[in-house]
């Protein structure tokens, strides 16, 4: 489900802006570290859970507005490179500010411990993450399918110029979508913090697997991202039982297979 | 000609530079080749590969394995590196060139990750996390000349200089050939190339393979230099290095990546003497260059001071 939160943000940004946000993993990491800092000031996890992603979204908005916008007329590759530049900057800034050690974020008291379901013990916090996934997916679906704003965004992703001609403020929309996608990544970080501790490598660790999920699910589709992340998660979980050493390769092989057989991924649309 | 002047300077440098700087020189040669191989694909053919470490690292490992298990002759080691990296490039390229732009990039990233994980986890072959150490390198015996000990730094400097120099010459001939011009055409407008009757995919695949070949050679040269190899050569961040170098130097000129590689390594070295946080500065430089100097340093020099690089200009 962590993968889903990241993948949904990535797929959203790709679907609308047609860019692969390389810095997404770093923004996720920023979310985790900000959660850590906020928890040090206000010992309530939920305050951090609320504010850290907003701060991440805000930072992302700044990046988009100041640095990405001037590049929209240029080739897509340059936008990608810019975002990679920010990956380097953010990763190092985090190391500079927090040091290289793991930062442990305590789980909120309400979610500590485990519950019994059907005779098995499940950690409450993990259940929280698992339930959060589909809730977010539903929220996203509602936003994009049912609201006016959602329709405008979809229009802008289909045809930027036509949407612009119709009076839709496309640049504003782009910034908003970039911020929203990064907000999702920030939530991912805030949620991952108590589970995995904040570390400087966490961005890189998860971002490439997220790419694989996004491709398997189909670029631009959240249901695809949801299904893709479930698929990858299960494959990894069962793979450990069968081929413990090479398990991490399997998602990439699945991705390659998808590319060969169904390049749009599970639910993707558009040409490849 | 200024080129001969530069070459002459490079040749006499090891005579008076301390060992540390000779090592940096070797590193620059190797990375210049790596960056040049990348730019063949990016600047000329228009394909952004974010997984080039796969070929670099494969070349490195293949060379190491050849030297360890088959023969400690450096020529065979380099040959082993070239052969395996070309094969890997051919296979990966076959899948990647069927897709356009963003999808191509993602696929190269994923394949890069795949190769890294294979190299990292196949412990029996690659030594896993520890990599392979203690690789035997026997002195070079070329025809009737006396044996040339490659472990001595300045000797290896000249050896790398020759290898990289020959490679650069070959790449120069490739990009200025009919094939090279087709690649440039594909970059500008692949639709039109199809209408002229040329096979775009095949050219892209060939470009990809050649690029992988030289990247592998660079990796192999590094292995001989370091006497060891580790999964670090396959990691994602290594894939980014030729990209940063090419952008820094300029992707629109033949010599851009070479200049970029030199600048990158020198700047990184300088920053590292001041702080361990060199990435943030590199990232900032990348951002600045992408926004303000898209032609890189060489591009900037060309447009501003009209220093004539026209013969090496790509488009």
C-alpha cells in the first residue's frame, strides 16, 4: 500500500503533465523526515500526519512554479533531468539537515499493538496502511470522475491546447496536479515513517519499484496503480518463499513481460 | 591545430603531476568514454537512457571474470568486457527501442535495476556485495616490445589514453558516416526518416548496441585500473553520471561529453575537499544548466564567443 501511495502520485503526474517525476521518491522521503521533526515538536503523530504532506506539497509547488514551468516548451527529457537534479539536491539536503542515521518515528498510541482477526494476529499499524490504500483510491476516483475540477484536469491531460482554448487555466492546473501528486507521496512518507524509520536512502529504495508498479498498472490510471501495487506486493511476499535470493528481480521481470504483451499496463490508456 | 596542442599537453602531464592527479586523469579518460557512449544515444539519436550503468557494470564484471578465470591478459579482459556488454545492450535495446520517449526512459531505468539486482544477488558468480577483488593483471606484451607493467600508474595513464583515444576516433568516424547522419535525422524527425524508406528501429538498435559496447569498454578499463569490481558499478546513480557529464559539457557537440566528464570530475573533486555533500551542488549545477545553458558549457562557448566547433556540431 505504501507502493500504491507513491505510485498513484507518480501516475497522476505522468497522466496529466506527461513527466516522470524522478524527485517523487525524494519528496516521499521529505514527508517522512518532516513527520519526524513535527513529532518532536508536537508529540501527536496525527498532527504530523496532517501537516507533513502539506509541507511536501508546498515544496513541490515551489519547484514546479519556479523551475519546471520555464521548461514546458522544451523537450520532455529536460524536465526529467531537472527533476533528477532536485532528487540530488533533496537527498543531500536531508542528509545535511538530519545526518545519515535512521530517525525513528514512534507509532501513534492508538495504532500500537495488534488485533486478532480470524485467529491470526495483525499489527494495527499495518492494517491502518492497508485500509488507507483503498480509501485514498476511492477518494481519487471520486475527485477525478465526479467533480468539475477532475473533469478539467482530465481535459487538460488529453489536449493541453484545446483545454487552454476553452478557458481552463492550464498552468494553474499543472501546478495543482503536481502539488497534489506530491501530497500523496508526502502521505506515503508520513505513513512509512513509523513503519520503517526515516533514512537517507529511502527515496531511492522505493522509487524504482514504484516506476515498475506504475508501468504494470498503466500510466495514468489509479486503479492500475492499486492493482499493480497489490500484485507486486504479493509477488514479493510469495517470492520470498520460493526464490529468496532473487525475489527482488521478479517485479522487474513482470514489468518487462507487461511491456511485451500489454504495454498499456493493466488499465492504461494512450499510445506507447 | 589546437587539438594537437591539447593532446601534447595530456601526454606530458604524467611526467610532473603527483600520483593523485594522474589517477584523476585516468578516471577522466574512462568517464569521458562512458559519457561519449551515452551521448551517441542521447545527443545524436535522441534516446535518453537512464540505465547505462547496466552496460558499464557488465563490461566491468565481464572483464574481471575474464581476467580471473580465463587469462590475465588485459586485451582479453577488455575484449570480454566489450563482448558481454554489447550482447546485453543488444538484448535490452531490442525491448527498449520499441517504445517512445518517456516509456523508453522508464524501461531503461527498470532494466538497469534488473541488471543491478542480478549482479548483486548472483553471489556465486559476482561475489555479491563484496564484488570481486584481487584481479590478476599481467604486464602488456605487445609484439616484440618489452613487457609494459600496467600497475604503474603513469603507464596505465598512457594505456587508457591510447584506448580511449582510439575509441573516440572510432566514434567520431561513426557519427560522421552515413549511419551517423541517419541517426541525427531520426532524432529530428523519425516519421520523415520512415518515409524516406529507412528502418528507424534497426538504426536505433544499432546505435544502442554501439553505445553499450563503448560503455562496457569504459567499465572494463575501470576494472583494470582498480583491480576490483563491485555492484556499485551497476547502481542507478552510476547511470546518472554520463547524463550529468553530457549535459554539463553539452549534448549538441561531439566533444561536449568529454569536456563535461573532465569538468564533472574536477568539480566533484574540488567540492569534496570542502564538504562531503557534493550531490546538492551537482544537483544545483544540473538545474542551472538545464534552465540557463541547455547547450552545456561547449554550447555556451560556441554561441557566445563563436569559437568554431562547427565540424563537431551535431545539429
